[in-house]
C-alpha cells in the first residue's frame, strides 16, 4: 500500500509539473519538420516529445523482454527434453535390473 501511495504522489507531482510547464511556456512557435509545419506552444511540444520518448522506450523494452522470454522458453524446452531422456534411461535401467533379479 505504501508503494501505491508513493506512486500516486509521484504521478501527482509529474502532472503538476506538466501543467506548470505548459502554463509558463505558452509562447506560440512554429515547428518545421521536412515539409510539415506545426503551430504549437513550446510547453505542449515539450510534453508531446516527452510522451513520444516514453512510448519509444516502452516499445524497445517490449522487444528486449520478448527476446528474454524466447531464450527462457528455449532453455525450458531443452531442460524438459533432458528430463525425458533421463527418465527413459532410468526406466530402461529399472527394467534391466528387474529382468536380472528375476533370472
């Protein structure tokens, strides 16, 4: 519960800082990107770039986690195949032992 409260306070502070940034940087500006022209305020443009960066980093982390999960699944299947091989060998050994004791 304490982590949730800290997280909520952090979100509240970030939201307040965002509102203050937009309110204090209300100067209109023109952003030129190749042939596109965007009319916006400096504060709003900064916030948009911040969120774009967050989304890009989130997508990159998804790719990294997907690779890690794939590697772990491969290792798991290798371990399962080793277990089944050892189990078969154990069963064969038990059958041989049983046959030897019967004779």
